[in-house]
C-alpha cells in the first residue's frame, strides 16, 4: 500500500490500551487529530492534510481493526466496543502528549469523538464533524430510506462476509467501489484512489476488523430505534458540523437535533457533496476546518508555535 507520490508523511505506531495504533503525522502548530469512518482509513484525509499541516500538527490515525492498526481476534467483539475506541483515542493523546486538541471526525469516527468529548472536554479546543451520527437520530435509524441504504451494515455483520470478500480481490473491489461511488455526490470521486482502498481492505484481517465496528455497535442502534433519542447533557466543547447535502446514508435532515446534544453548534449543509465531504470537496473542507480552529484561538499568531519534538 503506497502513499500518493506528491505527499510523503511520517508514519508511526504507538501502543495504547493493549493494542498498536498506526498514525500518519505532519505539520507544526496546534494539534488536530483526524478520525475516519467506514469504509475508510487514514488515507481518506489525504486531500486535506497538506492545507491543515501548514498551520497545525496533524495526526491521522487508523481506528483499531482498520488500516495498519492492530486487529484483536475476529470474534472478540468485546474488544471493539465504543468504549475501547474512546480509550484508544485517550491513549493516543497521552502517548503523543497532546493538549488543547482539535478533533476532526467523520461517520463512525464521530461517535468516538463525541464519546471522548463527554469524558475529557477540557483537553479539547474544538470538535469538527463531517456527516455526524449522534444519539439524536434516535428512532429514525428505522426510517425506510435509511434501511434501504444501510443494508451494508447488516451485510457486514454476516459471519461469512469478510471471508468471502477477501477470497477474491474483484469481490472486494466491487463492494468497496460501490460504497464509495454510491455515497458520493458525483460518481468517480474515488477512482484515483480505489486500488489503494482495495489494497487496504485486502490486508489480512482488515475486512473483519472494520466489520466488527458494526457488530459491536448494533445493540446501540437497536436501542435507539426501540427507545428513541436519549436525553443527555449537551457537549460544551465548541462544535462545527458540515453535512453533505447529498448524503444518502446519513440523511441531511438528521442534523435537526444537533442542538439538543451540543452547546450552540455551528451547523450547515454542503452542496455538491455526499457522504465524504473532506474527500469530495477538499478545498472547502480545509478552509472550513482552518477557519473554525483559527477563530477559537484569535490571539495565537500563525507561525509562532514551537515545533513539536
């Protein structure tokens, strides 16, 4: 699996919470940690990393079970709970000695960011979400339009799916390509990166490791459908949400309850974008992230930060 030739960034591994996490790191300045969703890994951020790294210390890591991070044994679902993912993030920030951290997340990664923010708000400078699943979606996970589009979540939980897809690169390519293409606003958005995505998911254990996210999170979804949106204290960390107006998986109208779960969130839909805003519209996404975090630290002069070790 190769990085784009125009960008070569330092990558490393760190042992946290009993497993080894892989991350890519570049740039200097206030730290930004990027948390991907599915079907993704660190590379989903590659189009925005250069712009962010001009002002920030950027760390894009692979969630457990994904990319080059460690994958606990396939049937050990207790090792893939949201609590473990949150503990992984906490361990990563501790290991890299990061403070006043900005979290940028997407899709399933947004669950990790929210969980961490509820436990450790003082360590964060801000939260930036793209297409953000959150408890306020509640019973709407059972909306017929969602069920029609989210069949893959149930497919990913079948006991034979990972083995079958991994048995033939063409199977894997067809499935991953369908997800990337169908969920994007414009077909072909990922064509230049498709083989890198297939390389990633053909690595031993990567399909099952990523599918375990859905297996471990299914009880949470079922509880939301059964009981509806829970009442929780609002997250008080400054928050911005940008949601693809053409996202067929996380419907844009689901953003309507964000104010019930975040204190005064800045929410807007993004035209000409589907599920993968940062990849589909990288210039827009980079500008939005940079502007948001710059506004949170108005007294910090660009270029005055001490280089990281």
